[in-house]
């Protein structure tokens, strides 16, 4: 079974769970990949996590039932997994900018969120620069936040976290502590939660012998021995980095036949202090099975 068939099998499973609680690990098994890899692939390609996809599909079906007949709001709330009519109404309002009762009115503006269909798009207009490298186990120490992939908030929260760390002087403290380290300061994505679609993100350095000079509240992150696919982004960070990550999951993984190992991902930023420079480069390290 190829990548496209596996992902469509996962979508079919999620579609079968629109009136019951889906098991995201089972969805990952339908896609024949680890839960981590399934969630990251799904999120990067579609812009939302699998749980958010289920939420939108449920609300879309509920809106269609409201517009078509006399379905009771309480019955729809129960049918589509909400604890109360109030929680259903709040979710409906956020999605459609109107209350369920208003959706019955002739002329109410609603939208449909149809089932997803995955296809592989091998664009090929720009080569992807990468290498495969095996590295021993290591550990990082850094300051971390919990970020969430729902609604794409992680794409705002992580850059804001970096801005705050630089403004607070924490990045400078890390650079001083990392003096002589080959990696310098890195970003580390770890501890993904399939149910809540959140994960930890750390600004970190290789674990030092002591914590003197480090910011308060640092955590340690253990990284097992792994074979890594290391992708290079060249040019201004803002314009290139996130696009490269999307291409890794939407083009490289489906075409390569490789699988994510389900452990941490590492953002390596090198030593250039100006991320807007035309000659700026950085790397994104993805662990492989």
C-alpha cells in the first residue's frame, strides 16, 4: 500500500468516528506510521491537526442538519460529541460566526468542510538539499514552552517565544554557555501529545556539565541515537524555513518511503547572527526509522 492509500485509510477511519470518540493512535496505524509521524504529516500538509479536522467535519455536518430540517440543538450536541448545548453553541459560533439557532434562518451564511483527499504533489521545481547522518545519543538543556498545533497557533507562539528570549537576554546567556560547542543554540521539538495536539518546544544548547550562567527553569531533553535526515534552508529564515518543513512532509517523506522515528526534531541555526541575511542558512533535523 503506497503513501496516498495509507493516508486515505486514516481519513476513512476518522470519517467513521464523527459521532464517536476517535482513537488517534488507531488512525496512525491505519496510515502505517508512528503517531508522531502521522500527526506531523497531517498537520504540516493540511495546516491543522487530525483532532481539529474531526472537529470541523462534525460542525460542518451539524450545520447541514440544522439548515435542512428541525434537528434539535441538544440532539446535535450529543450526536457530535459535545458535553452540553452551550459548548456546542460556542464551537459553532467560532466556526460559522453565528449561533446554531441562527443557522436555521433562511439566508444564513454557512460553509462546508468536506472530507480531505490526499495526493502526492512532486513539484520538482526546486531541489531539496539534505544529507543522511547517524549520530550518537545526546542531551540538550533549555527553556521550554508548550505549543499547540490547533488553529496554527504554534506558528505564532514559537517565534514569539524566540523574540521574548532574545529580549530577556536568555539567548545571549545560552550563546555564552555554548561557546566552543559545535551546535550552538538550537530549537528542539519534543514530547508530542496526540490527544491534545500540543508539544514542547525548547530553545536549548547541548547539555553542559553545570547549569551556572543558564536561565532559571531549564529542562533537560534526552535524544536517543538516531539516523537523521538533515535538510538545509538557504536565504532569509522567515521566507524559507517553514516552507522547507512543509516540503519535507508533503514531498520528501512520501517520495522517499522513509518514516519518522517519533522522537525529537532539531532546528540548527548555525552561527550567523542575522536571520534576514541573504546568505543565512540553517538546518532542520528529522529522525528516521
